[in-house]
C-alpha cells in the first residue's frame, strides 16, 4: 500500500522540531550559569586539594635540604659477545 505525506503532517513535524529547538535554547540559557558555577566550584576544590597536598609534601623537608625522590635503578650489564673494552685516550 502506498502512503503519501500530507501537508498538515509535514507542517506539524516542522513545528515540533522548531519548538524542541527553541525550548532547548531557552532552557540552556537559563541553566547554563548554574552549570558553569557548579563546574567552576568543583574545579576549584580539585585544584585546591592538589595544592594543599603539594604543600604538605614540601613541608616534610627542611629548607636547603637536598631531596632525591627516585633513585635510578642500576642495571648496567656488559655484553660479552661484543669483545674487549678498550679505554680511549687522546694523544696530542
């Protein structure tokens, strides 16, 4: 059975799409400031917590003291199949 679209149905569909578009637009203008304020407050708490944690870590050491956070691992192994190692000396 072949159905054809009526002008009234097409007009109704366009009207619904426009109403939804403008409804979302108006709601976003009303709710955006609250959402941005909420997000900025969350980011401020996050960065403030990181700053407090960093300040707490820095207070463990005395001023002028040298602190090494990570000691590099010593995994130097020589390859025996390469040959004999000869020191290089520059001769003038």
